[in-house]
């Protein structure tokens, strides 16, 4: 008996398992890579949104702190009862 006659039964048994394991490894690697990319993109979008919200809040704070009346102030003044001073 030659070398291949001795080794070939083991190769025939182990080769399908090794091939399936390699396919599984490549598929899982692709799935995890896609998940990582999606999480990075989602974090970037969330950060951009938070930056826009913070900029808008800062803009509103700047308007309110400037001493200029806002629409809400004007509406509140119109709806407030006028105090008449009776002596």
C-alpha cells in the first residue's frame, strides 16, 4: 500500500468538514463586517442629527437672550389682561 492509499480515506472524511467550516467563516466575516459598517454609518447620522439639534438650540438661545421680543412674547402680551390703575 502506498502513501495515498493510506491518507485518502482521512482526506475524504475531513475535507467536507473543512470546506463547510471555511464557507461558514467567510459568511460570518462578511456579516460581521456589514454590521460594523452599518453601526458606523448609523453613529455618523446620529452625530450629525445631534449637532443640528444642538446648533438649532444654540440659535434659539441666542435669539431669546438678545433682548428682542419673540413671537411667544408678543402673543403673551396681547392675551394678558391690561392692568388699569384706579385711584
